[in-house]
């Protein structure tokens, strides 16, 4: 497995509780599939943790960078795996790893992505990959966040939605502000009924906390989506 020592190029706030970390590949080629992750640790540190790659392989090749969406600690730090986490800080990157990926050929007419919080990272990679292939599939994104300002990449997704390339359905779970005019509440059956148009012809990718993933899978099955067409990745929060 490839191990690179490369610097942090930039970090910036993607949401109040996450940062987008861009790593400089420095001409190295990292072959990965949309949805995969890399193991990252501060340079020389033995422990490395997995982080989903938030950009498509095409975007990585074009920009010579790798993008990671990282949930921050309560104090706003990225944790020991990123060292000082400033421009030029070296990190060791190992990978790619993971089986939460698009199949080599997507034959389904509809592809539905369901994200909770930073679970959007691997789904953004998949979305960009499919969007670059043209209108072969109908793409939908059901995206849950606590508050309206916690949707990472939302402006990017809105551009695709306005152009008719993506059916976008954001929902907030804790935002009571009057400025939010979209949907509210945890992702549930009514949310899925709005995006499942042809259950037998829909391939689903769900990524987020265990509770969101478990409930989503149960609802998708109840709505007639075959189990073989539901792919998931979750974590215990």
C-alpha cells in the first residue's frame, strides 16, 4: 500500500464544526476509487486514522491535491493526526482503503445519496465522478445536518441542483431559526418518499452516524429498494 509524506496545503472552515483540509500531492499519483479513504497521521507518528476522501479521482488529478473533510474537536482543533495543522505541516498518508465505493459500471437509472454530517465526504467524491460522466443517471442527494450552516459543500450542490443535474433535499434537525425555509427533522419515511421514484431502479449510498444509517436502510427496504442496491458506511456517533 502506498505511503506518502506530503504537506498540508490549506485548511479552511467548511462548517462551524468541520474543516476542509487540502493536501499537496506534489506530483505523486494516488489511484483511488470514489468513496475510498486514506489513513492519515502526523509525520513520523505510528498511529494513523482513516478519513474519507472528499474529492473525486478526477478532481485530485486535475488539482494535484487531496481533499479531506475533518470534524473538529470541541476546541476547534483537528486532533493529533494532523500535527500543527498549518500550511506546510507534513503528514503521512497511506492508502487508499475501504470498500464503500461506486461499482465499476452503474446501471441503475437513479442513484440516491444519503448523508449525515461529515458523511457527505465520500458521497461528494462519488457525485462529482458521476456528474463528469454526463446525464447517464438521475442523481439525488438527501442531506441531514443539525443547522443550516452545517451543510458542507452546499453551495456547490445548489449549483448542480439549479442546473437540473441533481435533485437536492437538505433537512435540518435542530435549527429553529426563521431564516431556514427548507425541510426539518431527522431523515425519515416522508423524506425518502420524496426522492424514491423507482425503487427497483435506484442504487443507494448511505453514510453517516449509526442511527441514521440503520434507520435509512430499514426505510429503503420498506419502500421496495432491493437490499443488494443499498450500500452503507457508518460510525458510532
